[in-house]
């Protein structure tokens, strides 16, 4: 059993020692000086390259689904009234998801089987290629905490950042959230191609693309782990975050212009507590924790609040704070019934690190079964905490929007139903 870093994927070199302490993976900017041992981030995310790395196998083993927790991290605002575009969680038919390895299931939007009533996540077979050695939060949300026969279109890609031109991922083939929106969602599921202006009759191009509308769909994004991990030590990180959220806001604007009206944003969890960072310096952990707080503040106060302020009663907006369940479980595994069986919250076992195991696999040298570790490897958690995150998302959606605006008429001159963000064009939705 070791708290060391995950092995690099083939062709990748782990970033360790003094080189890692000054390495820059962002597009611009110099680095601050950090002690040696920082930062094997790229090799960790490379292990879970989307659509290629980890096929979580459920063969021969069944997951035990514990009862839902009685506690909750969901916060509500009684002044937030859902608008007419929100039918309630039970009225949602379609979910479109964007993110990184914490979210990916390996779904390929261009092939069959596509999501359907009988196969709600489409391809690959459930639970897909995840980084949790079992279902992840998208899987659980779709099949355990769903309140309807939900069909989920999960475009998340392992290693993703918001925009590769701002923060580079571990490999140039990684699809950023910008790519997920421009290259997959827009051409695959709207009447437009990769911009508001592309009205080619070949779109939507995804097989069996659903007839989704603003009031029967929800759009969720969980991103930022790699943006932070690949840039937090740089001395121009404030400028980097500014650029990230300019693009993030524009992408949300594109989704709005395409017809999206219900948005859920998940915050970055306390990754400074992962084994990779526990093996690093106090200085590195402090710097990363501060950048996480800044990033999450921008999610709440700029991205989510700005979306609601711009569009008022035309949108419903949620922020789900993943810091709360992660910290609760890392402090006390009994905080949720789903995680009560965890025995180790600070380390991982190399023998389990690549996943693709039965959910309760036990290797003697690891001390306890894989599902009794919080961390599968030095960056990615096992499936129990994903179960909790999914429950929290479902509770938030059930409770109603928690991002409010004092302007109930749409605000900022957007009565035409078109986002002023999201590039040029006049897409009015589907």
C-alpha cells in the first residue's frame, strides 16, 4: 500500500522533482518556486484518458445500493422560485453533461447505441469507462436518483480543462469543455454546427438525437480540477482564471442560445486532500486550496449569478457544492451511509490504481477491498463518494434553483431570448 503517485500512461512521463516544481502547462505565464515533489498531475489524469483508459467492469459483482442519507449539503433560498422552464426534477427527460475524468463514462455521441428509455446512457455498456472503479455520479444520477426515465448524453472527457488554449491538458487529443460544446453538442444535438451561424441541414448529426427543449432538459457541468491542477502554482494564475471564466461564460451562452434553460454547475472538490497533494508540500497544498476557493467563487458569483442576472426568469440555475460532501466524508466516513464502509481516506493501493476491477475486489497486499478506499489512485476517488455527489445533485434539483436574481423580467436587455454571450448569431433555441 502506498500513497505514491499513479504510474504514467504509456508514452507519458511523470512530472516529479524539481522539474515538476517549476513546470508550466498553461499557455502563458511563469511559475512560482515550489519545493521538489510537485507536481505529477499530468501522469495522474493521463491514466484516465477519456474513451480509452478505464473500463469499469461490473461482471461477477453487484453494487450494493445503500439507503439515501438523511443529511444533505443542499442549500436553498426561499426567494428562488423556479420559472416556467423548470418542470421539476420528475419532469426532466434529457440531461446533457460536460466535464473531465470525474464525470466521463466514455460515451461517443456519434455512434449507437444512443441513450434511450431502455438504455439511458447509451454507449458503452453501463457503467462505462469511469475513474471510480464503478459507477460515477452521472451513472448514479441517471439510474438511481432519477425521478423519470432520464436519458443522459455525457460528453465529458478525461483530462479536460475548460479551454486547451488557456490551460493545456496532459495531451493535445483531450477534448476540452470548449471542444465538447463546439465539436460534439452543437453539431450533434442542435440544428447548428460548431457556432451559432452554422445552420447546415446535416445537423443534428448524432444518431437518434432527441427532440429536447428548454423545459424538458437539464445541463450540468463539473469542471476545474485540471484547470487548477495544471496552473495553480503559476504567478499569473489570476489572469488565467479570468481567461478561463470568460470562455466558460461564453460556452454557457452558447448552450443558452441553443435552447438550454436549466443549468447545474458543480464546484471543484477539495483535491488538495488527494494522495498526490498529501505527498506534496504544505506550500503546494495551501496554494492549491486557495486557487480552488477562487475558482469556486467565480463559479458561484460570476458564472452562475451572471447567467441568472442576464436572463432572469428565462433560466433556472443551481450550484452544487461538492466541497461539502467530500470534506464531510474525508473527516468522518459515517457522514453518509454510502461511505460508511470506507477504511482508508488518505492513501491508495497501487494494485487497485488502474481500476477495471470488480467493485469489491480484495488484494491481500492492499489490506482492505478496493471499495473501502476513498481514493482509487492518487487523484480519483472510488464510487461511494460519487454516489453521494449524485444524491446531492438530485436533492438540489428536487428542491429547486438556488441561484436567484432580483430582476424577474430577464434583465440586461435580453427580452429577445438571446444570450449576449456565446459568440455571434441569433439562435433562438429549438
